[in-house]
């Protein structure tokens, strides 16, 4: 596992949250992208080496919609950059972590991703992400 790649924040509206975070970080959204498989609209901001991913549900069955219904807006996941997502998934599985997907799947911002169940990580949803080459 390398550095934290980004922090994901569940929001009701990417558009209004982007306004706030653009002011907060004094930067602009560099990418917005819909990820159909996850039922989310995402927007990314970068400040220094740090990235924030804003996540808005695109339908009521989206995991982000369920998250907001239960907990409200807020930090949704922490994503770690990995060099070899297959190897990291195997390592974590061998160590007893519950993975939410068996195969890496396409995520936002040109990544392959896998999620680790919050039950395995003290209540925090962890995302592994590998840059797609
Ligand atoms: Zn993410």
C-alpha cells in the first residue's frame, strides 16, 4: 500500500458541494465523472498531493444513497494507491479482510478499484486503487 490516493466524501449534490470545496481549497474541480456501476456522480479536486472525491448518488439504490440515508453527508471512504491491486487483494483476503468485490473493477479517475468492508477496518470503508496503465 502506498500513500492515501484520495478521500471520498458523500454529498447530496456534487454541484453545491463542489462550490464549497472549490472555495475551501481555493482550486477548481479538475474532473467530473459518472460511474454507472457504483451509481455515483463524482467530482475531483486536488490541493498539493491531496485529492478529494465528492460522491453524489445517481439512484436510490446506490450505496452512497444508502450511506447518506443512514449517516448523512460526510467522509465515505479512504482510498489507498496500490501498485498491484490483484496482489494486495490476495494479501488482504489471506489475512481475513472482507473484500466487497472479488475482481478489481473500473472506478472513477482512470483507476481499478476494490473496496474493503468497513467491518474489517474499524468502521471505515477502504478503497484500493491502482492507476490503469
Ligand atoms: Zn474513491
